[in-house]
């Protein structure tokens, strides 16, 4: 009996140190309205045939952590099993009056703001649980915002592998060069989650990212 | 520490030397910063917060929204001399960091109801205030 317990314990320790993870926990982080859910949906549509969450032009549409388990991606004969974790956009301010501009009633806007603040706290709490993270940024906006720097800095400090995705390359204002210059030490891939542009390059980068997971 | 203040309707900028937070732990640093922000003042901090302190500041800010009347959050931007330089600049920056800690930077933090936007690029920070 004692030998069995010792054997099982040793096996568990050995597996936790040397075996590869069955399912990689891949987080989607970034500011609101960058296209995190759109990208997660695109991946789910490509490999599972269904969406992960709803998208909207109104900021803070994702206000709770959303998952999709066992998403298997295949490329060049290699398989990758992922647990996709879509997080609410991180911001330093949430003003309910901003939602009124999108036609929401005052009470709805206030409720949305409250949920959004809780969502941001949740996103930050989940940082430690990720194996790898895709930071989704809107390539048509100034990449030097402090929130972007804070997110990437936190992931690096926690030694979590990072891939930066410049979304919305289909927009005229998109400037991928500026985004790469802002984060010269990281791999940056430009995509359009809406049109599906450059998703092949994204999947290649994803395989490279996952190799860095310890 | 030096600060410029006239009456409550005027803009107040609180200049904070790094020595004011240097010996504080993370919780006290955040508490001190948010205490000043809640007085509707803009902070110009010598140095920078650690990344984990920045996320803690965001978490605590979110917890205050809805609980403090009129508080909508903060605007924050930080700029440091070693950013986006070449390899030599980066090495120089790292040596300075070892010698003087996190002082080799400047951080601007303001309440969102006062500060419309802080535009940041590698060379400058621009503070846009709301018109009253």
C-alpha cells in the first residue's frame, strides 16, 4: 500500500516536471474593442465551427472571462490542443456616459460600467493562470498607450510567453510598422479577425509561441 | 515635494519625488497615489511604478469606480529614457536602473474626470485636459 502511494506520488511529480501539457491555456488580453473576442471567434470557427462569445461596437462587450475547451489546431502534421480564454478588455477608466453615446439607457449604461469594472479586475487576476498569451491590439490606434505597456510588462515579469497581434489590418489607418516599433522585442503578427486576412501566419506564430511554454 | 495649488476650482499638479514612495511597500504606494488622485489632482511622479504595481493600481481604481461619486478612473502614462533606443542605449539604461532603481523615468497620473487623454510616444507625453 505504502509503495503504491509512493509510486503514484513519484509519477505525479515526474509528470508535472517532464511531461508536456495536454492542453495549453491560451489567454487573449488587450484593451477594450481591440478584437480579442473576434479573434477567439475566428479561431473557434476555423477549428470547432462555432463562436466563443458575442462581439459589439459598444466597448466592454466582454465583461466576464469566457472559455472554449479542447480547441485542436492542426498545421503541417502537428497538432495543438488549446483552452482558449477570452478576457474582458483592460482599461484604466470606465465612464458609463461613454455608453450613452451608443444608445444605451442611463441605467443600462451604469450596469454595464459596473460589470466592466468587475471584468477588468477578473482579467488581471487571471494573468497568473495563463500558459501563453496573445495580446490583441488595434493596429489603427496609437500602440504606446500605457495599458498596452502594462499588460505586456506584466506578462514578461511573470515569464509568460507573449505574441502580439495587430488586429484590423483591413482598416486604412492600420500601421503595423508603428506597432512593431513600439514592441521591438516581441513577435508581432498583423491580421484582420473580421476578414480573416493573414490567419495562416497567425497560426504559424501560435505554434512558435506554444513552443516557449514550460 | 513641491505642489502648485490655488483654490479648489483650479488645476492642481502634485510633483512627487521618487523619495516619497521609495521606502513604501506596494500597497502604501498605491494608497498614496489614489489618495492624491481622489483630491482631483494630477500627479507628476519622478520614476515609475513596477508593472505589478501598475496592475494593482488599475484593480484598486476599478474597485473605486461606482463607490466614489463622480470618480470614473484614471489616465496614466510613463516615459523613460532607455525606451526604444539601440542596444547601447538599452545597456546604458539597464546600468542606470541598477544604480538608481526606478527613478530614471517620469509618470503622469490624473483623474479621468479631469484628464481627457494622455498621449504617449517614446519621446513625449501630452496631457489633454477636459474643458469645464
